[in-house]
C-alpha cells in the first residue's frame, strides 16, 4: 500500500496517560500535516512538518502536544497527560516536495481515533 | 489570513436529482481551492481542485465545481446524485503564495435518498 499509513487506528487511554500516534507518508513525500477532527468542528490544522523540521505549529496546543518528523522513520504526534477533551480523530496527510506542495492536493491517512476514558 | 465557509451542515437530495454543496472562501490574495470527500471512519479523499484557468473544474466520480471570483465561491455540483455519494464533503483553500497549509471548512453532510 503506497498511501499514508497511520497507526494505531484506534487508541484508548485513561486520563493522565500518554498517546503516541504514528504516520508514514506516501513514499517520496517530504511534507507532513496533522489535523484533528472533532464532531461539529470539522478539520482543524495542528502542525506542518518537513523532515527534521517543524515548519508551522500554530494549531498545536501550547502544552502537552508535540510532533516530530525524524530523518528516518514515521512522523509522531505525542500527547502527554491526556484529558477527555483530547478524544478525537487525528489525521495525518502528506504532500510531495517542490511546487506540488503548494498547488497539489493532500493525501490523507485513515486516521487514528483516540478515546480518553 | 484564509478561511472557508460551508453554510449548510447537511444537504438532502433524491437519487437522480442534481446536487449542490456550497462553499465560500476568504483569502488575502489568489486562492487554490479543493474539494475532498470523507466516507464514515475513513480519511479524506481528494475530489478536485482549482489552480488557474477554466473556472469549471471536473473531478472524480462525476463531480464538478465552479470557481466564481466575484462571489468568492467554489460550489460542488453533480448532475445526477447517487445513493453512494452520501458522505461528508469538505472544501479547502490555500493561498497561492506564502502558505503550504490548506484551511478546511466544517464539512457538509450529503444525504442522497433512494
């Protein structure tokens, strides 16, 4: 499967635990985006990364949330000390480098659905 | 700054009838515009985009959209709806310069009745 791979698809955590969501972009794509989807709120941008760099994290909560996209391996969205309000679907998307990053569409994964008990 | 408005939370249409899902945008410059579809418990799938040129854009599954600069709109249309078109539809906008990050609307749930 050459598409964006996200895991786990479903994750259940108790309040105070940590959640780690992984995303492997389409092969050859160097841009990764994380979005959060909540009912009635649509899709909200969180963070935009390129390999080893955070380009824009203007949508990330200031505390407990972090993201990385290392030189090797998947992008990781990490949520520390989860609270019930973190329950949502988290989507990763990727795009190729160059001009297609601005003119092209995003390729989305199937999402990771986090439930905080 | 950029934003997208999808004024309808839900659109209902009978199978075989034409459908329209509305989208208006606001950007401080020229836009790139996109439509995506999301089926239950799935990720978003790209349908079509407007970059430049012809204002009428044709995309996947028989969908099309018309870019109207004066009305800042990019409505999604299909001449004859199918029950299988029932899904959540998202409009998205990006600036042509200075931003790689698309902003999405809240989504419109399309329900096609048999």
